C-alpha cells in the first residue's frame, strides 16, 4: 500500500518523526507505520519493546497529546502503528508548528502559521477586528459605488437613511463598535496604511517573462481596484482586434470581459492578504493572473473545472462581494472563466498551483494573435494607440461600451468637437476621472478641460453625480 494523505511508512524510529506526528495532529490525523519500508512491506523491528514505551512518552512530553501506539505481528516480523487523531487546537512541537499537506510534512511559518492559528480559533483573517481602524478610515464614495453596483442584483438589504457604520454592520463588517479587517479591504480610503501589498501589479511583456515593456500598480480597496484594474487593462494593456463587416467597423474584445472580471474577483477574494501582491502578466498571446494562497484542503485543480462547493479563503469579504452582485457563492467563478472562453472560441484556460499560490491563464486564438501582432503598433513600447481603449466598464456607467480614444463611441457624435470627444472618451472609460487626470492625459490646461466639461453638460451628454468626490453619468453617448 503506497503512502497517502494520512499514512506514512518508516523503517525505524527517529525522534525527528515527532514532526510527522505533529503534522497529522494539526491536519486530519493519520497513521504512522514504524517497521515498514516505502513500499509498505514489513521489516522487523528489533527494539520494539523499548519503542512501545518510549514513543508514547516522547509524544506526550514534547506535544502534550496522546496517541494510540500498538504493536503488530506479520509472519513473526514486528512493526508498530502510531494512530494520530486530529486536534481542534493547534499542536506545537517545541514551539514549532507542522502540518501534513498531501503526502508531505511542512513547517508553518509567517502568513501560513497566522492563518492556521486563526482557523484553529474558529476565525479567518478577514474576520479579525482591526484595532487601529475607525469609521474615518472608510471611503464613503466607495460605499456609494458599492450600493449602486448592487442595484442590479437586488441582494443588498435596504441602506437608505443608514449611516456609514450602520451599512458596515449590515454587511457584517463590524464587531461591536469596531471594524473588521474586511471593512478596510472592501472600503478603506487607504488600506495600505494597515496592510502591505494591497495592490494589483500589471505588467506588459514581450516574448517572455524576462521581456518587460512597462507596468502599472493599482492600489486601493476592492471596490476601487475592481474598477481601476479594468480601466488600466483597457487603456494601456489590451489591444482589441478590429474587424470590418461590409463597410461597418466592428470592435471585438481580445478576451471575454466576463473571464477577465472573474479572474480578478477570484484573486481579490481568495488571496492571502498578508502575502504578496496580485500579479497580472499580459503577453502577445495570453494573459495570466496570480495570487498568493493555495487551494483549501480537499479541493483539487481538477475540481475547479467542474461543479464544486464555494470555499473562500476570506468569507467575510466574499459575503460582501456577493451582496454587491460581484460574485456568486456557489463556486462558479472558475467555471465562468472556462465557459466564457469556450463561447468566445478561445483555448481552454490553464489553472495551476505555483509559488505558493494559484495562477489562471487565458489565451487568445491563433487568428486573434496574428491580428494583434499586425496591429500592436506603439503599444509594444508603452504607447497608447486609439485602438486600445474599450471594453465593458462596470457598474456606475451601466455597462457602457467604451470606444477608442479619438475613435467611434457607439456612433458618430457630430455635435461635439474633436477635443470634446476625447474628454468624453476618458469619462466613458473611467467615470470617476478627475479634472486633474483629464489635464494630464490630454496635456491641456485645467481651464480648457472645464470649458469642454461645461460644453458636454450643456449638450446633455453627461452630468455629475455627487460633488467633489462624485462621478460622471453618461446621459446619451450617441447624442
């Protein structure tokens, strides 16, 4: 019988095997055979009498637990079994913690140890109170956008007339009068003040991972990053193939919007928040996203390709995202990625464990790849051509499909000047854009931007929702 998740074979006893006992106790339990080789065959234990007394004592003295140690006889060959039960509390061996994962024993340190101890205490990382946080650390604009995004699904309880703290209570992001970590991750105005690496790093690569062309780092809470990462992808990193059907120019998404969105959401909900930053790599023919944090015990990579139960690493964050309509709670995220690529005629995505985390990669078709190489242009050197902009923009602009900078925005806008069209394009791409950001992107002064904004308002194309920290609404993009 080969070694399994809860079986270990040892030809003889060494005190170092106490680590295996500790690992089983902290996992699902198991049996250690002393006197069997790797193939499971019995080899005689000459000192079995002494071991029957020594092993239980060493386990009890080193870890404070009791295991069932039994002597067995197989054709006059003696061997010993050590049956280790799983413990609901964390078990340490001289101050160190071990865990049985798969068929290997691993020592838990750092982030993994922290999560393990929380789990044994019946908590998850996002469910812990952040002692240094107050309601002043919450960005009210992010909550407003969250509520607006939730309207389509109708899952969020009534929030009208409630204070910011009362809304957080509705979302189970508080404990007593204090905020949980999940509140900062979801809506914090500066999450990185509390936790490092609350970022998504996006890189544009050439022929391989050593050929970095340019990169951007998106920071903020989940509501902000979910929006801004999509903006950055459309604005800088993705080139959308253009097809001509008859005399009409048709924009086609390089990758399915649903696949990109689910990949990002999976990474944000399932990542280890005290670990490395989320990393997105964009190549000519593929796009990948990696987040630290392995699969939960009992879930395999193959399970992700079929119906499986939802087991989020951060259930409080996942619950809030469910209320907003960002995710379901049925473990369908990876299936949506796979099915949306299939419907778009793209190859099957690749999902793999690597470097202590999960990486999901989607690929473009051969036809799209050739078109991309022909039309990539100055994007390879970090430039931003007109054909780069577009894609589906979420929530607050109601699924408006952005056009290219200086290009077509759903129809010919005859009544606008060229510069007004450029301003409108930027607002369609990012309806939270500020005057200052428009100034920087178009290289014009602020008074000119103000004039163009006023003209768009006067012509009934846009209007403002909120004041200083509000956002833009597209009234009629075809006007």
